[in-house]
């Protein structure tokens, strides 16, 4: 009972620490990401710049950092030189003055803080609008990422087994092969063989850890330096603390390996230093505050090593012997070895979970990042594996183990005893899965908190001019728009644990940034970020965000959806593709269109479509048209039909009428609800480059689009679709005017 109470107390303390860390999580910034540039990302300049200056978040390894300048239209590289300046800057000097046009800067950095490489790009225009959006590398498997993950996972397995074995040898040298086993019928030769296996496993894992640490360092050097040339390797390993730390991992492992049979306690000190070197060479060395991140990561690795080595060594040292020795030997192991393992593994596991929780907070920044980012999804898998381990441990160590070690162990059934040892093996296998997830997380270019800050730094200039491009929404943002008078009110909305955070852009009928003032009733903070650009936050997680826009002395409300399904990008794209295919396959359909360009400017058009090539429409002013293939006829009110050329001379096809996927740069599921017993799914589409935004209501069972609301500069359109596949007649008019 006291043991259960102790575990409960420790869990409560860990939970309290996690809550405090969530409330007080500091900001972190990993890798050398672009903070600002001159010209700014997306900026239009009238005078060709003689130099392009890039300012980064961390000091750079000059020989491994570079930047190139490209013509965005032609795609060719512009002759220019690039040099680092003041350790945080890269200066690009074009060989000749830049002519009018759009340009893209591609940069690549290697930070002296963590030695990790990062790539990105941004655009600017000379007497012209910029083309394209700013980017930051986000694919963890790019640039040999898959190889780095595999090698690092193998290194983690060997290193934690070795370091944990050294720690246990120093703290409890006889826990695995206690002399008390002799009184349980275990022979001296069996104890000697087990001791030899233990020493051999620790030595072999140390050799593997050293070799894999060398391999991991070389793979990371090749990724960062694009070469294994001596000069590049020297720059990678000797120009930063992180590079030296990669060498130190190998050195400390070899020192610990040499000392482990001579003086286990000094060897443990070397093993602690080896784990510390791993931490310094990773993400923690570039986090803020650095000291807290390093200490937490160090504790995380140390506790993980003790727990992982304890479980694995017991199974590897005694597994084959227990299979041969039968139940008497297994009972002896349960009585004499398992209590020692519990005293080691339980506190280590709890410390591992607590440190891991704090580490996750430092990397994620907000709880929603856990399910809205690829990094968070991998972390969820890791957390799920840890939870599964906890359940298995509770079952075999908390319930079955004490019964096997107790005086009435003979009363435990053979099936329960087999379950106990099987669950221990499962625990070790799941632990390997945790290390695989940890290795995959380590090769992500940026954790979510840093990625968002890097994207934000590139995606907006400090004073956004009318030519500033509209950004693509990040993975945890919803990009939607609504009508506000004659203006488009576009929002990039993020849901956090405390409320909404949003950037709002006001766009006039010509697609330029509008100077109309706005009000946001729910906003607790509203700041200007340039012409027609506002940033705001609220303290409520409401379903919608209401933005009021002033125009010609009147205020107009634009209501933006502010709730959506997390991780819905994939399912939303699948449903959109299915809906577009379904609509293109209909035999006939009717469409009612309401069009507005602003207050008091409304029109209605009714369309009828008959596959494969017939279209008829009529406006509320009496203008009508009929198109059949490559022939088009039109007439005004009380006028005869006349034949006119089809637009562009292209024959009409009903399949071409429905086009949504080209404008779905981002897509999300807003909601699901029932209408007459059938599920309707609301989809939000956005293409800021056009720009155009759309909301679709899709019948999920049939794939049919029921309504569509479209927002674009000077165009606010609502489409309602009906009479699917009902009999319809569209024929060439009988009377025509040549």
C-alpha cells in the first residue's frame, strides 16, 4: 500500500510540474532561421538594392552557410556573391544592378549553437510585385533525414543500454546477479555465466554506441556541409560547441568503456558526460532558456537510460536461462531480482515522463500543436507508446510481480506467470519504439514553436506595403474570408488554450491592401502590422470571429468561421476531390447564383447544365444565353437570339464547370451537421495567391455540393445547386440572327 501511495504522490508532483511549465513555458528558437531581411520578404522596392541583407536568429558557421539569388520568372540564378557578416548576417551583393522584375533568395544556414542545417527562401520585387511565398524547410526526411533518423535511433538504443548499464553497475553492482540467488537453487556456474553475459552486453553496447555515434556525426556533417571534405568536416566539428560535443560523445563513451571494469563510479561520470554531450549537440542547445532546456533533456536521457537498461539487461541476461531453467529459476528471479529492478526502474520511469513533459512544452508552445503539426503527431505516437508501457508495467510490476515474488508464488497460475514475462518483453519492444520516435523527432528541421516563429519572421515585413503577398496558412491556422462592405476581410486564425490569435487583412476591390479602419469586439489586443494588416487576440474560443469594417461612414460586419476540425487537411482534400468528381459526373443540374460587388449591388443568374456540353443561363435583367458545344447564342430582353463566339473559341463541356481543387492551397473541415437526416460537411478553401476563398457545403453520402460561397476582390458569390440528374432540355434556339 505504501508503494502505491508513493507512486501516486510522485505522479501528482509530476502533474503539478507539468501544469506549471505549461503556464510558464518560455519561448524557444532552434536552428538559424531568418528573422528579417532587406528588402523584406514580399516587399516591392523601386530602387534596385546594391546589397541584400539577411539577418538570422543564431550565429552562423560561415563556411557552411550560403545564399543565392534567382530570377523568379526565368528561374535562372543571378550572378552574385554571398558572405557572412557579424556572425548573424549574410550579405548578397549582385554582380550588376538588378533590372525590373521579381527575385527569389534561397538561403541555407548551419547554426553554431546546435550544428543543424536549415533551408528557406523568400521573394521580393524591383519595380514589380514579388512572386511566391516565403518558405522554411519542414520535411524531416529531406536531405538524408531518413538515414539520420535510422542511425540516430540505433545510436540511442546502444547508448542508453550502455550508459544505463554503467549507471547500474556503479549504483547497484549486484542487483542483476545477487548472491541471494544461491539460496534459491541457482548454481555458482549459472551466476558466473550471468555476470559474464552482463559484462559482455555492456561492453558490446558501448562499442556499438561509439561506432554509431561516429556514424551519426558523419551523416549529420555530410547533411550540413554537403561534403565530407576535410575542410568542411573541420568547419562542422570545430567551429561550434555542438560540433565539439559530437566528438565528445565518442570520447566519453570510450572512456566509460575503458573504466567500467576498473572503477564503475568514475565510468558512470564519463557516461553522464556522454549523455550531456548528446544533449548539447541537439535541439536543447538552441532553445531559450538554454540552461533549463539542457538540464531537462539531460535528466530525460539519464532517467531513460536507467529504466531502459534495467528492463533490457534483465531480459537479455536471464532470458535464455529462465527458458531452460523452468519455473523454479523464474520464481527465483522474481523473488531476488525483480524487487531490485522495481526500485530502480519505477523512479527512473516517472522522472523520464516528467522531464519529457516539460521538454514537450518547450518544443510545442501550445497544446493544439500536438495534433495540428507533423511534429506533434509523431510526439503523440511517442506518448501513446509510453502510456502503453505504463499500462504494461502496472500490470506485470504492480500486480503480477509481487505475487510471483511472494511466499505463495506457487499459487500463481502458469498462464499468469507467462503473462508477466511476456509483458516485460513487450515493454522492452515498446521502449525501442519510443527511441525510434525520439530519433525521428530529432531530425525535424524545427519543432513547432520555432517553425511558427521562423515562418512568421519570413512571411511578413514589419510594415507591409500594398504589394505585400498574402501568406499561406500554417498547419495550425484556418484561412477564411468574408465580405465587409465592398472589402474582403481575410483572416488567418489560430486557436490556443487561452483564446484566438489572428492576423486580419483588408483587401479592396482591386486586390490591394485597404486602409479602412476596423473594430473587433471580442479582441483584447488589436495592433497594426502594416497597410490593411491587423493582429489580434481574444480570451474566448468562440465559433466565429466578428470583424467590423468602416466604409463611407458606415460599419459593416464580416463574420469569419473560427472553429475547424484539427488534422482535417487530408480528409478535407479527399472529400473535395470526391465532390469535384461527383459534380463533374452529373447528367444535369440547376444552379442559382447570387452575385454582389458591395452593398446595394446585387444580381441573380440561374444556370442549367446538361451533360456533356450544354449550358443555359438567364439573369434577373432578362439576358439569356444557350451554349451547345462550340456554339453560343445570346439575347437581351425582348430581343431575338444571335450567335456569338464561345469564350476563347473553346467548346463548352459541363465537366469544366466545377473547379475547386486548383484553388485549395489550404482546405479544412469546418463542421459536420445533419440536414433532413443526411450529414453535411462544411469545407473551407483558400488560395491567397489568386486570391480567392470558398466555403462548400457537401453532402457526405453522395459527394454532392449543395451550396458554395465564394469571396474574392469585387466578387461575393453564393451558388445553390439543385435538381441533380433530373430531366432537362436545352436545345439550340429555333430563331437566330446571323
